[in-house]
C-alpha cells in the first residue's frame, strides 16, 4: 500500500501505519518509562497499529522479532538495539524488503548508515562526561577510590558512559579501582556492589551507569552498615522517579538525566518516513542534571 493524500490530519480515516517495535527488555525504571511512552503514543488514535515485543535483553530475541516483522510486511520497524554490534545481516534483510528502520535509544555500530532512516536518542558520551565533570568538581583532591557499575556489556550506553566519565576524570586524583557490569538491573547492581565491599577496604565513590544499579548499590552499602551518600558517594544516570527520590533523600549525590520519553519523536519520524519525507539521520535528545536540592524541587512534577 502507498500512502494516499499525505494530509496532516491523523484521524482522516487513512490506513494505520503498522509498526513493529522490538524493545530491549524490562530491566529498569527507565525502560518501563520508555515502553510506556512508546505504547501511549503509537496508538490507533494517532494513526498507528503497533506490534510490540520484549527481547529480555537478548540480541537473538530481537533479531527474531525483527525477522517476524519483516515477514509480516509492516510499514516500519523500530528497535532499541540491546548491544551495538551484529546487526548487519538483519538490517540488510529489512532493506531488501524495503522496510524502513528507525533506531531509538541505543545506537548500532555500523559504517553503513543507509541501513536505517534515523536514530533518536540521548548522547551517552556526554552523559558520562557530565557525571565525571561533577565528580571532579566535588571530589578532586580527596584521593577518592571509585568503583563503577557498568550497564549491559556491549551496549551503547555502557560503552559511551564509561568513556565519557573516564575522559572527564582523567587528570584528577579519582582512581577507578574496579569496574564490572550489573546489566542495568537493581539485583545485579546490588550483587556486584556486595562483591566490591567485600574485596576493598576503602571505597569512596560509586559511578553507576543507571539509577537502578545505584539503588541496588544503596541496599548493599546499607546492609554493610554504611550510609550511602555520605560514607560512600553515589553518582548515577537516568533520573527516574526512584532515583530522584533517593537523590532527594540524600542517598545519591548526583544524577545525570536520560530522557526516556521517545514515543512522540518516534511517531513523528515514522509518519514522515512512511510519507516519503526527509528525516534527520540523528535526533539528539537533551538531558539535564540534578543535585540533591534540584531533585527535591523537581520531584513533585516529575513525569516518570
Ligand atoms: O539508562 C538504562 C536502561 O539504553 C539509555 O537502558 C538506556 C539505558 C538506561 O536499562 O536504565
């Protein structure tokens, strides 16, 4: 089917745009807010027929979901790639079937940018840098020993946040004594932090690649009889409700936001792509930062 009059109205009785969306999983509060934004925006009222699948953080599940969307012949495929590499073949298959692909949230590592129409999401290197710059401002000169809780191994946010933070603290006396993945989940963040607390006599600072792992670390620190936010400082990324609450409560020291509300941008780009209009290859979502005071102020009106 081709799009007809190309009119601006969304409820003109036009055919719905069928879109297959493969989500990473349900690993974090960020992901829950992201899923809700997509499901609340890509509705029949807005002109979409959404097929949504959850890959449970497994690339093979995403590839399978994308192949089934290709087989169904949807108008648009969108996904948030769990890891950066290994997408070439399935993206080629979508291209061969003439189905446009829109990336949201996480990037793929490919030289060939004709394999997708647009990539909508935050600048994760910048997020890591903003977190690291604040750490240097606050703590340089104290000889802090830091541990890092990394996101999912091989994912764009884990790679980029690590890099941005490392760049920002280079030249300071903050020393990264260990860095392990907690897979962006609260449970694994807690487990990894428990291990760190057993292994090291002195930990002054935690940099967690997302709020959920930071919240897990808080549980481990409290269980070890210490006060998170004081005995051990904590910096995280996301700024979801639970993270912001912990920041307002003084248990986290600083959060760099990562905006999960990508549904509206995705809807707009999908409509344009189907209508044959030009779209931007890269749409960067803007993120703010919060210290404890700012969190107290922002919490009452926080959407997610
Ligand atoms: O920071 C984390 C989630 O890809 C930006 O994935 C996203 C990250 C987010 O699990 O909480």
